[in-house]
């Protein structure tokens, strides 16, 4: 009987770990999409600046 309870306890820990990893992945997706949006917007500004006038910082 003891090995059964150990098995379920281990399985429960693994499920909890998987859930926390999934949350981390979702956070990373949000962060990376935000960063990607910021970079895209910055690149757009630089391109506009170069097109309108040749001096761009």
C-alpha cells in the first residue's frame, strides 16, 4: 500500500510542477510579444525617420 501512496504523491508533485511551468511559459509569451511589439514599433519609427529625412538617431 505504501508504494501506491508514494506513486500518487509523486504524480501530484509532477502535475503541480507542470502547471507552474505552463504559467511561466504563458508569462514568457506575454513578455516576448510585448517586447516584439516595442521593437517593431521602434523599427517602424526608425524607418519613417530615414524615409522622411536622412538624419536619424
